[in-house]
């Protein structure tokens, strides 16, 4: 059956930054597809709330509170997850942040923090997990990039720089890890209705721009990323490697 290609039963999936928003929806979707999901974030209380929300759907998951910007914390957490939950088959690097400000005024500390969260964390977590995947000769790594991996807008220069780097890191990892039967791909979300975007959604001018700029004519809902995530996490994508799958309502293909 073709649908069996998307079955994730028995697989362990770690989703970083998954206590809310995009990460939570992806984690929920992977769990619905049968995966043993590990939620990650720095706030243990928020992770507990997220776990309860998934439990309310009749699903189970695990939580692991650690800072993805600390190489030491990442290495220790991955070791514990592999010992207590099982070998990580699927990694979704979703943890990310945004800080808007004019480029000429952008604070250097904010730059360092954004790069650490959006880019360095991808390197740290992917490296810690890939070492084990290489030994097992299998694995799926999904990096959450952005429509801004391909485009640019004022006041988010650091964000576009990090997401552009995530795109090219994905391609390089695919080239290096592909021979070890590890597929590395990325998802490029467009504008999604999340708590982090609440101020933008409530801004009539920006809200109108998003709707007029996007062929779908609306913001995306986070659950609309589940299909792409399950596809890239499953056997259905075994011959897909180094790809950036845009989920943006068509925004990136119009002028």
C-alpha cells in the first residue's frame, strides 16, 4: 500500500523548539503518523503543557528540556534520549527566533543571539545526532528554513542570513551524509499564523500585504506543515535529498 510509505511506527523523532507553534504542530503530526516523539525546548513547564495537549489526542510523547545553542547541553541530552527513548531516526531542527530592527541600528548582541538560535543550533544538534545515524547507516534530518531562505525584506537582514545559511547547510549535509543512507532536507514555511506573528497579523497594513502577496490569499495554519514533515521523515522520501520544500501558499513563485 502506498500509504505505508508514510508510516512512522517504531521510529524516534526529536523536534527542537516544539513546545508551541510550528514545532508543536510538526511534532503532533509525526506522533499521529506513529513516531515516538521527543519534544524539546528550554522551558520544562511549557514542554509539560505541550505534552498534555498531545496526550489529549490519545498520543504519547517524551520531553527533553535543553538549550540547543549549547554544544555541551546538546551532546548530553542526545545521549540521554538515545538511552531512555531509543535511537533517533528523525531529527527536525525547528528551534528559531526573530528580531526585527533596521540594519544600521541592529544590536551586535542581538545578531549573536539570532545566529546562535537559528544557525549554530542546527549545526550542534545535527552533528550530535548524525554521528549516531552514520553508525546505523540510516536517518532523516529535516531543517526548518524559511521563504526568507530565498527572499529578502527590510529589518530582518540577520534572519534572512541565518535562513539562507540553513538552506546551504542542508545541501552540504545531504552531499556528505547521503552515502550513509541519511537524507537531509529542509522545509521553507511562508507566513504562518503563530503566536510569534501575532503583532504582524494584527497590523492591518502588514496583514493586507501578506494576503495580497500570497496566491493562497491568506496566512498559513501551522498544521498545514504536517504533510511536508511526515513526507520528509518517512520512507516516501528515501530518494529525496538536499531539497528545500516551500510551504508558503505560492508566495515565493510570484512577482
